[in-house]
C-alpha cells in the first residue's frame, strides 16, 4: 500500500506508519520511504534531507509508543 503525503507533518506520518506496520509512503518534496515493523527504513537514495526526515519520524513513533504506556 502506498500513501502519498502532500505536506510533511512528522506526527501524521508517524501515526500512519505505526498503524499500518508495513508498506510505503511518499512525502512530496522529500521522497519515498518503505516501512516495516512500524519503523521507517533508510531510503535507497540517501540524501541529508531524507535521513533527517527518517530520524524525525522514527523519533515521533517512539514518542507515540511512550504515550501508550
């Protein structure tokens, strides 16, 4: 399943990744990502912006997990 986000909102992307657990997302202006086990995986094309987005979204996923406990 591929979800396209027109605007980059880390919390919104994190909630989607956490709820669907496995799939693909595309963020306009950043690029495409795959996710597995509720975490974003590093993109094939590793540029600095994509890696910053990856770490920010995974940090938001950790915060969502902390709120649930």
